[in-house]
């Protein structure tokens, strides 16, 4: 059975966006980007809320030359684009009229039973992106692991990475420190 993994870039005070909705404060140097690309390799399906999808769909049409000798973009960016394009994507939105990436479908409602079936039938792990969607999955008891990239910045407000009024016990499975000060925390949800 596949795991459902919540993966997020988070400020030290627990936000994924600042008060203006920006995510440009996150550290994405080559070391962190390569680590995150390797994390994505075994993922077969991405579950996104509308705003997260709109941020990530860049990788569908990114002007990244796939010729390694071109030197235009780092190989790790080309690699990530290929991984992202190959995965299935499900976007949960009532307002999105159409999707603009291949291997993508839009669902108007989050259905916990459909996610349970997807976990049972999937040969590869699944990630969920966007705190509101992830919060719904956490509340339904569907999330198996959390991978947080904790950034050395305090935003003081914005969109929280974890929902209010949710209680979950977690077991730390691993951590990785980067030269930039980012720390990757890998937790398993204790049922």
C-alpha cells in the first residue's frame, strides 16, 4: 500500500506563505533542490490544492533544455521537471475550470474514501501539497508521513503549514541539515 506524504517548505514559525502569499523566502540552493528532487523520484501521484497546483504547473512548460550539455539550467532542474511531468496529478478545486498539464485531472471535492482507494491501489507513494488540502487529509487520518523543510526564517504571519484544531502524534524518523541552515524533518504519523 502506498503512503500519503505531506511535504512542505516551512518557515521556523510554521508558515508556508508570508502574509502576501509569497513563497520566495524559501531557500532553494543547489544542495536543497537536489535533495528535494531525490525525494520526489519515487512519487507516483501529486495531490494539490488549486494554489499549489498553480505554483507547480510551471514545471510542465518550463523552458528547461533537456540537453545536458546546453548549460542553460542545472541538471537537477531538468531532472525535477522530468519527474514532475511523469507523475499523475490530481487538483482539488471548485474554481479551476481546466488544467494545463498532462497526466492531470481536476476534482471539485476532496473525497477521503477515494484517497483510501488510491493508496490501496497505487504502486508508488503519493504526496499532498497545500496546507488546506493536507489538513483535510490529516483530519481524515489519511496522512502517513510528514516531510518538512524547515527554513531559517521567521515570517510572523501568513498561511500556516499545519491546521489549527488538529492533534497528531508523530515519530521522528530522520533529519538532514544543509549548509544553508535548512533542516529536513521526516516524521511518521502514529496511529
